C-alpha cells in the first residue's frame, strides 16, 4: 500500500495554481503587450525528487524546448502557439522514455484575454488525438510491463476532454501566465481563496494563495513576483484515502485504515521574473506534497533563451 500512496502523491502533484512598472506607487501590472508574429524560445526543465526521512532520491529529470509564437493579436485576445521539441530525459523509467519519443514536436494553441490570462486550449481535439495515437503505440511497445493498460488509461484521462487538458495537462503554460492580469504593489501581499482541480476525481479542493511583488528593477524593466499556495489538507487527505481504498479493491489488497492514515499536504511556491512587455524571463515553480515521513518535490524551471 505504501507504493500506491506514493503513486497518489505524484498524481496530486498535478494540482495547478491558478505589465507595467509604475515607480510612482511602486506597482506593476502584468499585461501582455505582444505583437502578431512575435516569437520567443524557452527551455523547460523538470525534476522530481522523493525524500524519505533524510534520504533524497531523484525520481525523474527531463528537459525540453518550446517555441512560443503569437499567431494573432486583437484588442481583446491573443492566440498563441506552443511548439514542443528536443526532449532530453534522465530516467530509468521505460514508460517515460517511450512517451517522450512519441510526443515530440507537439503543438498546443491557446487563447488568452487582452491581459494575458489563459482562456482556453483551442486545438484540444488535435492534442487529444495526438496523445491517444501515442498511447495506442505505447500499449504495443510496452505490453511486457505489468498493469501497463491501467497506467496508460490513467495518463490518457488527462487528455480525454477540453476540460481535463486545461486543468491538468498544460501546467507549464499555466505557470508561464500565472501572474498575468494582476496588479501588484511592492511588498504588499495579496491574499485570496481559490479552488484547484482534483486530479484524483471529484470536486475541486479549496486553497488559499498569497501573491506579492518582491523586487522592482526599473532600469532593466523587470520585476520579481512570488506566490505561495496551500491546499486544504483535510479535503486532500480524505480524497487521497478514498482513492487508495478504491485502488486496493481493484488490486484485491487490504484497504488502509482511516485511523492510521497520515495527513496529506500540498503546497506550491512560484517565483517569476517578468519583463515590462509581459514576457517572463525566468520562472521556477516548486510543488511539495507530503505525507508522514515522505516528501514528494516537483520543480519546473522555465528559462528564456531568445
């Protein structure tokens, strides 16, 4: 059952968080001032760690490049394409290796409002078909792995609909646009209650967020913004417990006892450096999911290339 708790914690990692400098009042408003045809390239690196007691192991490490192009720009919205390529993977996970091989050169087209806040994934059907085709090939290539069909089904569910793609499959895009649309004052925290998607199924979780403008560099036209998000641990623990009970029944194993079940916590820390034009120059998101003496850490870095 410890294995399945670890698996559940990795799924919980998928919970998401959902410009202009004014030195007169030390404020910054994150707005996209982008032109049609404008394009920039970024490198995205992602690392997953597991900490048990004092021992730390690297579960996954990979990177890839994205070319972000503004396909259209109007007074009310932007249409933006993300082109994914050049994957580099450091893992002994055969499933991940095959998945990246099949999913290279994928395109995701999104629409944002005039401020740069993500509205929707436009080509979600194309993305879903692309992933489903990859998953079918994956079943054939990895038929020797026990329970591969169940693992693939879990991954496929994330791309099964427009809603599921927008909630759980574009985390790097959500991170990129996290601060857009907001106005922030130097050293003044903004507190808000929100909800985050429940990737284990069911109602979304309650969460609270603190956001603040940490630094202003007027000569360079850039600012540092930070965010801290904490998910309701009572709700999270109950949903995780119910999920593991269902999994235990399916695997014909004993169900965990509620009285002995550890509290599950989920916290996210985000730091982004954003240019006055609304283009992020650097962003790092760290998610920590903990239960008892086990800590899962997922770190995603978005780095401007050109």
